[in-house]
């Protein structure tokens, strides 16, 4: 970094602008320290670019600088968003927006900054008094018939991060054309343009007045309330990982009729430093360590964990030997959608207009469940806004009954338009009660699904490449894969490549067909002759590139599971070797 004199000079020039009186004293001191430091790495990382307002909003490391999350980058984003709203809703006497926040450091400060700026621009604000789950933010937008929403959260990112999710009037994160429209307006704004001084007359504090209707709506999702009555004492262990789930998830479980809920004490404490976990992400086994401790001690039936903004849920249960096993996102989605379809059918609730949705990187076993049960399944891009888009496009014509993605996000309802750990935890507890009532476990249900619809082993490789150098490396990796796609993966022949940037599917004989999707996306998929599938995409929210690997097998008995799982992992290791992934 020290050798790149030109880049350092550019960053110094950008940084010096942050020494002006437009910025508070604390910020100016922090910037000066970056300028004075012998090692210029922090200066460059903080100022080499503007923190990009992408299609989902902002997400970045907190601190001073143009490439950091702070009141000024949040302020410019909000001013641009306000300008766009005023352009779009010229006929509206009173534009309104919901503002929500999670447990992270500075989240309450950033949410108040957003509320002040919206109100200063004449926009009415419904501001949550305390932290609340992301799905409740989505619900509140629809409940108050607001035109927009902002949720301050970095979801499951490490503690250094915070973020800014932008929502539209349907309660979903913004999609085209509004995402690009907002970005254009944000890019026009400088710090001097931001109206920081709020109008309290336009800020309405909310909380329990939204909590109650939200929980009532979720309760109505129960498919089999009778089974809950019979298994009301199901032993549930839950942890919010210091996040917003603690405000709603235990309440929802109790409201559904479960009365034996144990919350992990150390993690029922709001703390943006996440002191008991390395990463507050239920995708990682380490995050469930304390939960597993309590689950084992209590001989629980199910363990559930939500991430800091309570839109994702991780789960664990006992296998056939009584050992605790983690159920991954693909498996949870399988169980979730299988139960919704199976039990709606059993109760005569299924209609020809019902449909489910998954993302293109989520297990293909869901397709087999949908086909066998004659229900429409739709494939969409990664990100719940795409699932929300399907709900919106079919409103009044078809009925969404559930959807999910491999990254631990599920949604069982249409009155929220983002993934929802509150409703997911409640429904997963019901599925566990259903299994227990039959003398089975969630693990048994998973085995039954694999036997009927085929075994699948999924594995995600996250290659982290932080900073500018990392972003350049990820870009180059995607270019190389496009120019030289693999011919084989772990010994399996690649027979088709799908490129979602060009929207072309290319077969091994060179023939091409159009891939029908609503927009382009920087994703590649490779399909093999034995149903092996690998998807690769740069993350839109984190400095990493992700490889989603899926291999198949045939399962005749639950006894086959361990061998198939082991063979699947061997195959995955061979695929990683083919792609030079460590």
C-alpha cells in the first residue's frame, strides 16, 4: 500500500475535505489520525471510494470516511432517498416512511439520523422506539400504508459492520426501477445538501401498537393448532445471539401455545459487540455453542437461533442416535416447504393457484417435492427481494404459501415481504411438535424426505477477499471463469453453463438458449451429467465470492445417510480441488 503514492495522494485529498466544519469534532479527529498515521492502509480503505449505495442500500465497516458507515454516509443516502420519494409521490399529500433498527453499535444513532432527515424533508416517520426484527419493519410499512422504509442493520455480518436496508411501499427491499432511481439521487448528494435538523412533529414513535397485530397475523399461519395443544410442553431452546429476536420470538412461540421455552441467558442481552460468539451468524456451528450446551442439559427437542436482525434462523435437533446435529439452510428449507405442502394437502387447504419460491442456489430437491405434489415452484435470484417480487406480481391471481433460501431465510406469509425468523421459528416448532406427536423427530422427517425425493448434499465455500485489492481479485475470478469455464468438476462432466449476466445457457455442443429471468445478475452455474451443480457469485453485502456446491445420491434407508453424507463430502472436496479452492 505504501508504494502506491498516487492512490494515497487521492485518498489524502478526499480525507482533507472531512476536516471542514461540516463534520463534527470527533470525526475530524479520527480523520486527522488516519492522515497522520505512518501506515496509510486505514486511510486508503476508508477513502479510496464512496460507500456504495447498492441495490439493497448500504453495508460497511463503521468509522470515519467516505467508504465507512457513519452519520454522514447514512445522511447522504437518506437525503437522496428522500429526494427520490418526493419525485415519485408528487400526488401524495403526506409521504411517510418506517424506520427500524437492530442491536448493533450506533444502530439507534443511525436510525434517529434517518428519522431526522426524512422529517426535515417533510416526510412523516414511524420510528420504532426500540430494536425490532427486520420482518416487523416490512410488516409496519404495509400496516401503516407507508411509501418506504429504512432498517438499520448489517444482518449477520461481523460486529465492525452496520448497514442500511431500503424498502419500498410493498414492504420489500427496493427493486428496479426504484433501486437505480434512488442510487442516482444519492450520487447527486454531498454532505452540505443533507438536512440533518429533524422536525419532531413529523416523527411518531411506535412499538407495541405494531407488535400485537404482527404477532396475531403470525399466529394465523399455524397449520395444525391441535398438534401444538397436544405437544404444548415441547422442549424448545432459543437464542437471539444478542439481537432483535429476543423482542418477538419468545412472545410468538408462547402465543402459538408453547409453554416450555428456554432462552439462552447469556445471549438474551442486547449487545452489538456480540461477546459470546465470534460471528453472530447461525450459519456457523460456533454461534450455536451455548444453545447446544443448554439443549443437551435440558434434553430439548429443538434448538433455534436467530441472527441479529431476526430474519434468519439456524436449527439443530437430535439424530437417530440421540446426538445433536445442525440442520443447514437447505435442509431447513426442505423441511419447511415439505411440511407446508404436505399438511395443507392433508387439511384440504391446497388450491391450484398456490405456489412456492426458492432461489437458484437452493437445493433442487425442492423442485422434486413441488413436481410430485403438483404445485408451482419458481426459481429466483439470491436475495429475498426477488421472492417478494414474485408475491407482488401474483397478488390477486395466485397465492404464495412459502419460500426460502439456502442462507437460512424463510417466509411463510405474504403480509411480510422479507425473510422472517419470527414466523419461521414458530412454524418450525410446530413441525417439531407434529413429528413428536408421531413418535418422530425433525431428523426423521428429513430422512423421509431424502428417501422419497432423493438425497442431496450441499456445501457453500466462502472465499473472503476484503478491501480494494480483494474486490479487484473477485472481479478477475469471475472474468476468468467466464472466459475459461471448467470442463469437469470433481470427475463429473460439465454439460451446461448458465451465465446470468448474458442470460444464456450454453450446452457442451455449443448450442445456446435464453435464460428467462427478470434482470441480469453476476452469477454463473455449471451443471454436470450426474446432477452435480455448482453456482458462483460475488456477495452483494460482504467482501467475498461464494461457491454453492450440490451433489446427489440415492437413499434407500436412513442407515444410508452417513455413508452418503461422507461420499458427498468427498465429492465436494474433489470439486473444490477442480476449482482451486482451499
